[in-house]
C-alpha cells in the first residue's frame, strides 16, 4: 500500500477543489460524494472552493495527527 504525502494530496485538492468539500465538524477535506464525514459523522460541509483550497493548504503545512493504516504493525 502506497501512502500519499499530505502535500501531494493538498496539490490534488487545490487543482480540483470542486471535487471536494470541508467538514464543518472536524475540518477534514472529503470528496463531494460523501454525505457524512467518515471521521466525525457530521453532515454539514463548506462547499465553496475558496474554503476547500484554504483548508488543503492548512492541512498540508501541519504535521499529521490522525492514525492511518501505515501507523500500525500487522506482523
């Protein structure tokens, strides 16, 4: 499994902000097709492209705090 860096993902979001939205509950950037945030289960989102780009830039410059599959050892 290949993990994408935060900066690479932010670049992807910034290039196509209309494909994403920002959760008002936790600030996670998710794809437009999500109706509920997979992190906090909120259902309110900011959909304007400026908010999406701004949040992607913020997240790219922060250190990752959430756990991902890459953080676990399955041996």
